[in-house]
C-alpha cells in the first residue's frame, strides 16, 4: 500500500524536517527511508544544467521534494545556512572538506542551530589516511575486511553488486544514526554530528563474522566453510528449467527434511558435518535438483521445514503468494514496483508516497516560503541565478 492520506500525519517521523544534499546511491536511500516513515525530506539539488545526470540517477527520491540551489555561490550557501536554521536533519554526502570550504561545516551550522542533526555520509569517514580519497562500494567492502570472506573456493573474492557497503553500511546505518540522534535530542535538546563511514558501517554489519571466528565457522579457506558455499546443505542448485533453488538446511532436523524431499535415505549417506564428503554430496544434490523444475521442487518443499526456497526474479518475487499476502511490494502512480518500507510498525507504519520522483527545482519556491523566505527574497535569488524553478510542462 502506498499513498499519503490524512492518516499520514501519524507516521513515526512526522514533523521531522530533513535537508538532503543531492548525491549518489547511499544518501538518497537514507533520505528515502526517512521520507517513507513520515519525515519532510527536501532534496537540495544543484542547478539542473550541470547536474542533470546526477539527479536523473537518483531513483530513490520517493516522497521527497526538490529545491535547486547553487551552493558554490555565496548567496546559495547563505540560503542553505538559513534553511538549516529551520531544519532538524542535514544529510551531507560530499567528500571530506567540501562543506567547510563552502562555509557550511558543522561548526557553523550547529552554532546557528544547536538542535541540528548533521549527518555526514562518506566512504572512509571524516578522519584517517583515506578520508580525502575517492572510492566506491567495492573499495569500502575491501577495506572493511568483509570482501575477503565473500567468494567461492579457488576464486577471487566476489563483491555482491553494491548492496553491502553503499546501502547497508552507508544509507541504512546513516538513517539509524539519525533516528538515534533524534531520540537523544528529545532528552538533551541538542543536535550532534554523525560521522557515517561506509567502511565502518559494513564492518559493523559483519560483527557476527568477527565475533564467530573462534567458533570454527570460518576455519577453512574461503568457499570451503559451512556458510560460504562450502556445505552441500547451504548452497544454490540449478533446476531442470534453468532456474534455481536455495538450500539452507543447517540444523539436523531441517537437514533430515531436505534429504527426505530429495528422495534419499539418511542412513545411506555420510554424516551431515563430514566436511571431507561435502564436495561429493554437492555433486549428488546438484544432480538431483537438475531432474525437476523449480515449480516441482516448490511443490515438494513448500510447507516443510527443509529450508528450501525458490530463487526468484524481481517479477516472480512480486507475484509470489507469500509476498502478495504480506503486500511486500508496492506500485506507484507510474506502475513501477518496489519493496514496501520495512520494518512494519503496528501503530505508525510507513505510508510511502505513490507520486513520481520530483524534477530538479520543482518545489523550490514553496520550500523557501515554508522556511521563511519572502517572495521578494526568492525573486532576487532567482534573478541572480542562485536558485532554479522547474516548469512542470517542460518535463512532460
């Protein structure tokens, strides 16, 4: 379900004013999470002429409005300072030192608004050897130590697209930090600076890997352990129709049901945890899974505790009965499907917007008016080409 209504005012973050400086992937996700749960999120875009590609790349602008502002001009920087005076949160995704050079560092903004939550989301953090260096998800994942654990036997480490560092370690962790800071501010009345490093975020995400090293789970080389594709009962198998089934039958009671579903006799097989037999068992399981279609395997394993599930495409995930029963995916006004905000809150659930993403500068005037700018001040900023209005008709 999506679509804001009169009840939308009861969302958990209703009334929270957020300024999100336009950036790539992680910061937009952070802002979208806050918007989905009720915050009033304004994306502060660069003027569209030099930054059209950047804005077009932001597919996570659901529920946000756009204000186009040239921060490199003194009048633009001054306008942002004024906006921050009436905001609760600033999400800043630039490399180390950019905001300070603009006169918009946290020392300045928090002095003017001591309640401001100043969230700095970067790959390497605000300090350290790499603080001023460029990077991407794969680099942050590498420096965190996590990448060394990902990959199959006798293969190079493998980065699973850019979900882990960019989005989980970056966008989600930054949103968590913001909510924590807002909670603390309710007691102290004071804002603070959040130093959200994607390296540290994904490292923290991997705490289980770090803290389970003495349990023997990772005693073998990469790709030969129970949870990293070494075990036959924690693996992905191809079906006869070219699809896949995911198997995660770790506990003996689940493993027994896996064996039963495969038509095997447990007493005729090696012990589940006989590591030396794992390679041959994987071949046996692969041969069996290749004999039936995905749908046939689902008919065998659905409703059991064998921990066997189909590997679904996006389209199949949307239409799967379980996901449909939970309304796990939502459709916007343009017919685009996307995941429903999670987790689900019982009293104040997220009610994401169904509207299309904003054009650059689409809401410039209304936002400035809301933040106390006069029409005369807005007209002057526009004539000086510090802000930009976007004509709706020009984009249709």
